[in-house]
C-alpha cells in the first residue's frame, strides 16, 4: 500500500493502531502523548505504569481503551542533543521498534506522528528522511499494511511529502 501523509489529529484516526511519541516513563506528558492519554482514559495510564520505564529507541504496545484505535504503540524517540549522542541511530531504532511490533502483531493499519520533532527538538529536516526510509523498508516487506503519517501542521506534512 502507498504510504499516506496527512495533517490531522492522531487520536481521531480510524486505524487499528496509533503510535504515541512517549516519554521513557510512558506516563502522560504534553503534546501527542498528553492528547493520546487524555482521550484513551485512565486505563491507559494504569497499563503504562505496569510496564514501567523503556529506553529511547524502544517501543511497547498497549490497548487503545477509549481511542478509535484498538492499540497504541508507545515509542520513545531520542532527545536532540546536537547530533553527537547517537540520536540518528536511536531514532532509526525507534522506527524499527514500531514496525517490528506491527509485523509481530500482524497489524494492518497504523498512524504515526512526527517522532521527536516536538519537545524533543530533533530537527524536522533530519528526522523526516529517517522516518520515511524506515517506513519504505517495511512497506516493501509487510503485506498490505496501511502506513499513515499524521502531521500536526502543514509545515511538517509538506516536509514529509517532499521526502516521500
């Protein structure tokens, strides 16, 4: 399937799974993470507490609770610290972790935000090619999976479209 890029609210996507740009604690925070936790309800926070801490580059899956999506993949992207602290490697690993779960769980549709470009300050022009290249790699090997990047605004969407 083609990779889709849209501007919108990830919590409103009618897909099987959405991705949460999570903090290592997996607990509610600001931005995408806060919006997902708020819409999903307290059960999501409770399930995340039982999982505990995960490191940058890793991902875990939970139920979606009150979301339209059945599942949430919580992925921890790296904070941008100038590019000298394995950020590129960790962001690639983050996307690979997401798609490994998609493959393992036989997920058929997924919505992904622009990981790390918000409060983690990863430069959009550096993060986008990583996201697109990993998505293309898995799109080629996963059978019939809808991959949708849901961008917060038109500027982010345009960068994703140009990279695609």
